[in-house]
């Protein structure tokens, strides 16, 4: 029994992750766990923001009205899905689809944002790391954030990942991935 406890403590102590408790002094029940590994802060959360990083829209017209800089480009869907939409702006690409069966909302498929496109919560390229973390509801381990270059938000429910990449403490790009498998 003592050997098992010592082994468990040793493995935990040698783990590459630094655990941080979620949200000091704030009541953020949607944050399940946070940890730091190398230059990445991982936030595992059930925050609806991960599913709707551009906001909640009932149709493509609402989306295009909110984001007039984004220009729709043709999507050739190998599966004949006419609910899939691709948008470009300078060096940024966003792919969404209209879920006509389930949520009846615009869903994110993936995105690479390198230009000043303001997404939900007023998050935009060029903002500083602490401001972004505050908008995400995260405030712990500030002493360990100096070397963080990537903030990875992981859905605690379904397959959605948001990566916020920083250079010299400023947000340089946003990568959004989901486990949707559209062939386009």
C-alpha cells in the first residue's frame, strides 16, 4: 500500500502539467480544469462561447450582416452539403454551417483568424494576454503566465478547440477546430 501511494505521488509530482485551480474569487462553474504545460495554458470548459465564438445566429444573413468584412467564397462540398459556407478576409478563413436539423443555428466548423476580426466578447487580434484571459473568465496562476504563448480552450462536452496564439504578449492569431467532418 505504501509503495502504491509513493508511486502515485511520484508520478503526480513529475507530471509535465502545472495545475491551477480555476477562477480565484469568481464563480465560473463552466471551467472544469486548467493546467500549464510548457508554453501552453489549457482551459477545459463547458462555456458556450466555444460553440459560438462569433455569436449566436439563426441564419447566414444575420451572420453576414454582423461580419460585413468577411466575403463568402464558393465551397465545393464533396457530399453535396449546401449548408456549408466559407468566408475569407485578408489572411483569415472561417468555415461555418447552418444546422437546419439540430440547433437551428450557425455552427463553427473551423477558422484561422490572423486579421482584426472582432469575435464574441470583443476578442480581437492585438489584445494583450491578460485582457483575453479576463474575457475568458480566467484569473489564476498569473505568476506563471509570463511564458505562456498559447491559450488552448478545450470543450469539456464535445469536440471544439480554440487556440489563442501570442507573440510578445499580444494576440497574434486564433485557430478554431471542431470534430465536424465535412469533405470540402
